[in-house]
C-alpha cells in the first residue's frame, strides 16, 4: 500500500510590485497590523495537511528578515528568479530532494492575504484523486470587453465560460516540475502554473473559491483586503 501524498507549498515572493508605485514590494506592506505576506503564510501554515512552505525571495530583498515567519521551522527560503516560473522551479528542485513526485504542491501568491481555509480544504478534497491538479477560481460576473485598439471596444466576450484564476494552484510535484521546465525550454511565457500545465497538453480542473481571495496589485486593494479580513474575522469565516 503506497503512502499518502504530502502537501508542499511554494510562495513566489521575488517580485517588486511595480504597479503599486511604491518603494517597498507589495508583499511587505502593512495590512491590519501584519505584513501582506504574513497573512498569506499564516493561512498556509494553519492548514493541518501542509508540510513545509518554500518562499522564493530575491537575493536583493531587504525586507524578508523582518517577516515574523522568516525563522519558522516549516518555512524555507529559496532563491527567487527573474520570472515567477524561475522562482517556482527553484523551490520545486529543493522540494524534490525529500519529496515524492506524486506529492502535491500548492503555489500561492505572496500578495493574496485573504485566502480561506475552507477554500484550501475544497481544493485538496476535490483534487485528491486527480492525476493532474487544478486551481482555485471564480466565475466572471462582469461584462467583459475586448479592446480593439487602445481605449476602443472591439467586441463583447461571452462570459458564461470565463473564470478568474486565483491561487493556490495545486499540481502533482513531478508533473509541475516537468511542465515548467518544458515551458522555459520552449521559450514560452507562462503567467501562472496552470498555463504551463496547459502548454503541456493537460487540462487543470477549476475549483470554485470565494471571490474575496484578491491579489494586492493596486494601492486601493489594501483597503479592500482590510475590509475582507475584518469581515472574515467578525463573521468567524474560515
């Protein structure tokens, strides 16, 4: 009888968040008394099934040592890369030293502080028997316009089959490592792990999560995230 797969986490945190327009990378901004990345790591560490968390940090990073989880026994710092895919691959290579290729890897954005434990539960439960994996996502509810040229609507896209991709994105360790390597070797630019899996000819599953799992991208997102965290706390929402 084979051993049950373990669940490893990767948090790429080497980005500088240029769209925020500040000096401090967005993952190190204060949000309700904690750093944004501290909220994200806390949600992962609190889950009973997660093993270790590998955080990919730039060599020039001056803020990581100030994170309250920098010395945590289950948090491992790895070298960040030029692109997200490089950072994730660096973490996967470290994990593979002690893990089985059939283990699961959950890749979560450092700037997504509002992840709910119940969404992680759903992701793990619904993908348990799947050979590939999938992502947390939410159906698009807005009308979507395709820009024909800058500032001009070309056409309206039907939204019935459109989803917003969230994280964590959860895939088999060996498969994700193989897919990301193949994407880089082919010169393909992938914005998330699911894109690499798709380029590899496979179809990730869509697992519906809560729409408050937002990513801090613009300054106004901090206020919205603070509101969501407050609502989760007082509503005893997991």
